[in-house]
C-alpha cells in the first residue's frame, strides 16, 4: 500500500508557545518526519493542496467541486452552472481589525440557515440563487457567470479565526459583487434570525464569505493518483466523485483502513482534526488531537513501514509557514543517523526560514 495522509495545520504556528508545544509527545510522527524526504513549497490552503493532489490547475472551481461532494445538493446543481461558496460567517472588530469566525463556531441551526437564505433569495433573485447544503455551507448559483471576473478570494479555511484585510477583490469589474455583499449584510443584520441570536447571546450571522467561483470543467478530470478517498470534507468527496473514486468517512485508524475491502493500493486520507484548534488558538485541543493521531495513524504507519506492510508513506501538511511534503519508504525507518527532533524545533526552524 502507498498511503497519503493530508494533515492540515500539522505544526502549531506559534513556536514561542512552549506551553502548547512542550505538551506534545509524538515520537512516531517526529521519527517519520526526521527520516522521510522533505520537500517544502510556499504556504497554501487546504483546498489548494487538495486540488494539487488531484492534479488540478490553480484557480480550480472549489465551489462547484465542493457542491458535488455534498450529501444534500440542490436539484439545480447542473454541471454548467457557475457556483460560489457563500458561507455564513461572523465578523467582529478587534483592535481596529476585522476578525472572522466561520460556521463551525456559530452553532447555526438548519432552520436559521434556510430562513436567511430564503430572505437573500427574495432580495437578490436577479443575481442568482442561494442554496443551503448544510447549516455551515451555503452556495450561490450565479444567473450570469460572465459578470464574474478578477475574482481572487482565499478559501474560508485560510481566514477562519484570523483577521481579514478585505472581503472581496477591489477591482472595478467586481464592484457589483461588493455591492451585493454590502446589501446582503444589511438584509442579514435586520433579519429576525439575528435578532433572536442577539437575544440569546449568540454571535449574529452578519456576513458571507464568497469564494471558490467557477463551473465544473466540461471534460472529465485526468487520471487520479489515488484509488480511494477517506474524508468527510465535501471538497475531498467532490473531487473523488469527479474522478469516479470510492469515497468513505475517515477510518478510525490505519488498522481499520487496511481491513477495509476497497481501500485500494493508493488511498488518500484527510485528517483535519487539527484545523479548528489551530484556527482558534486552542492549544489544549491541538495537543489532544495530535496525540490521538499519533496513536491511530502515525505510530501504526511507522511500524507498518518498518515491517514492509506499508511500501510508501506520504504526509502532506499545510502550515502557516509552508506546505510540507514528506515521503518515505520501507528503508527510511532504519536511517538511525537522522535523529528525530521535537515539533517545537521544527516550528522554530519553519518560522526562521519563512
């Protein structure tokens, strides 16, 4: 088996945070990293890394692919339509900066999402149609895709929990989209859903993050480098569906993956347990999630490489400093002269070299 593990935010981004980094104990992971072969590329989002892994060019239509992977898709989700992710967010000012919280932090009820989307459709039906695939993931189907140019917005995963400089591109040709967003914010601000959330002490859903615009390519994608995909992330599932690959929820660990009958010889496993803790600076949750990954995946992978039950292991990790790509084979665990270092040392090196 040639296993690919995609682990977003593997390395805690604050090397000076010794309380978090010193709490991390992951000898199998640090051994795999020390004895594997590392390639380092400029930092990029989880979505861009997934697209790269499937051989898609920059600017892939993340929204259309993500919608393809949704369990709940609108009947109008045809291949020729132009879709944007229109995800509900909360914006707040903090020290003269705008901080964004995504839907995972807002506890949005499905009824709230559908009520807000229905109101947006009442106001903006000439622009397109809003659809709710889940309480946290909304989409906008544009009525006129030709109007969408110069659209360069990072995925939500790149800004969640962080300050944002701008919500949409500052170009003349996207002025209509900025006006739409401003008006949508006013509609959402005055809606009964947000009045209720304010009364309950919950943050209002006061804006949308519009990103990932485009339509699915007319031609089928090329041959995928994987036999199966293991994830609950809808973009990963959509890419699997577009390439006609079997897709499954993540296995509990490497042993369960190997026991699955249709994992194939080249499975891709997305382990996004660290994403939320890093985005929202929860060091305790990060340490706990990494400890679980060590037990369920990294320690078994190290043992399987050493025994030859695993031929190749690739660990792709998005971090604040770089996209890191480790690859190792059966003989790598025996490279004893490559001494493992704590993740704190790796974080310090990455920050220094950024």
